[in-house]
C-alpha cells in the first residue's frame, strides 16, 4: 500500500471520528448538529477535499425500495467518485477509511453506508441514534454489498487539507 493511500485512509477515519456523537437527522450533513449515513459520508468527503463531488437530490427514508428496477443509486454514486475494492465480499478485510455499503435485502439496492475503522469496526449514523463506532459484526458482513476507497488527494495536496482560496 502506498504512503498516500495510508494517509488518505487515516485521514478519512480521522474525519469520521470527528462526527461521533452527531445526532441522526435525515438528509442532514452538519457535524455536531445532525446527519444520516450519507450525510456522514458527505461530511467526510468535504473534510478530505473541501467540497462535495456532486449535488445530492432529496431522498425519502425508503428511497432504496423505490429505486427504479435494475438501479442501485448509492452504489452507482460510489462507483463514480470512489475506487471499488476488488475481490469477494466474503473475504473482505476493510481498511481504515474504507467506505462500506450495505443492503438489507438481497433483491434491493444498497441503502446504508459506513466508514471502516480497519480493526473490525465501523462508524455510521442510523435512525434513532447518534453517529457511533460499532463492531462490524457477522450481521453487517452478511449485508455488505461493496467496499470502496476514497481517491488519493490531487498531487501537491495532502488529504484533509483545505483548498486554497
């Protein structure tokens, strides 16, 4: 693994840990005030790169169940902006800072995301709780649909660095 990859993963995990204790708020993405799982991921991205990769349209709590057949909006967005980790998911050993996607039913698209801690844990936001660091248990592993990595920072800038203005 390159030094840049380690730095990006460590920076992503550090950003995610800054969100611990943030209350759950559907569609929100404001550290300490409120976020949902996607809002946490968006906040980590902003912390790493200074901006979001694309605008997020409004979405319902059950958006995955109503996604058009044959589509997986969360996985499709992850594929546009993150690097998929190859290999069978059953053998996945997520590294610190990896993005984890989950589906709660095999026939449905991914509808939850988290940031891996690299030591058998993850950081996520879920309804009725605060952003928390929890174990990546067998239940979560059975529902894992993808593992992705944040891209390396553009040359000349370190992950977590704010853009110059």
